[in-house]
C-alpha cells in the first residue's frame, strides 16, 4: 500500500483551533446573529443555546482561529523532524507556515498529509488564509484542479478503502494499529479551556505535535514499514 509514494515528499500536519473570542460575551452583535443561525444547525436539545455551545465555534473557520500548526517531515534516513508554528496572532502563525510551504513544498510530487485533513485541516487553513488576506500556497490552492491533481493525503480516507459511511478517529485508528496513543494528556474537546482559561498554549503545542507523530506512524503502518522509535523523532525549535 502506497509503495509509489516517497515518504520524504510528505509534510505531515495537524492544526489546533479555538473560537475567536474567549466567550460569547466578546462576540460582536453582527456575529452573534450569524452564530445564532449557525447554532440552530448544531443545537441538539432545548437546554442548549448559541451562548452555551459557543466553545464549539472553534471548529468552524468562519468563527474560529488557528493557534497552532505542527508539521513533520522525514529528513535523510528515518528521522522525523517536527516543527510548530503557534501564537495568539493567527496571521503571523499562517504567514510563517506559508513561508515553509513556499520554500520546500512547491514541486508537484510534494504532499500534505493529515487525519481527516480533507474535511478539516486543509480547508480550514485555506479559509483562514483567505480571511487574513494571505496568498494561498500552491499545495493548498485546489481551485480548478482535478481530484488527482490535489496533493493531499488523508489517513482517515485511506482507512475507509472507499467506504463513505464511517468516521474513524485518530485515537481509534492508532489503537487498532498498535500505535501509542497521542491522547495521554488532553484531547480536542479540552483545547478551548486550556487556551482561554489556563492560558497554556505550550501544552496545546505538545498535544498537536503528538498528533503529527501519530499521523506519520499510521502512514508508515499503511506502507508496511517499521514504526519510529523515540530516537527517530526530533523537535525543531
């Protein structure tokens, strides 16, 4: 499986997002109305309100922002180098990440890989770049491209093997493939609280980096290759 793909041509990535405001109280009147319309599609019972579910706004590019992008790539041999772009200023985070893409990931054989990336990470990145008036890097600009011309790999899609019905989380897939779970501290549902209440962005960065490592390990498993050891991973400042 995936024998024709050179793993050194892949940039593995994961993003972490939060609502643009710490609470519903900080949302402008205009966006309260817009969020209210969106919330009607999300609310499950009468006990929920647009205010009570506002922390979910972070998963929608129109109401959220990116606070961390972690990415990993294989250097010579089996060394996976992981680097993170993070901060409170989304535009700076995105610009720094784009600089990496424009330097090293412009060739047609270069690929982006994420778990559920085609449904979340890749479009979220592209949308927030448009909002921040950042020119899209070629690898994220899918406009006018045929499906086979889009250089995106998605480990969840690969696991489906053509089945459109199922959703398999990164945690579940890692466990069934015998890969050490990345969810040993926090999970995605806790990012809002850790960012806005604890003010602990470094903790989120560590969590994001573990997800990148897990995505890389899953792809190695798909290819039938040996998993990485701790000595095979390097964190780049």
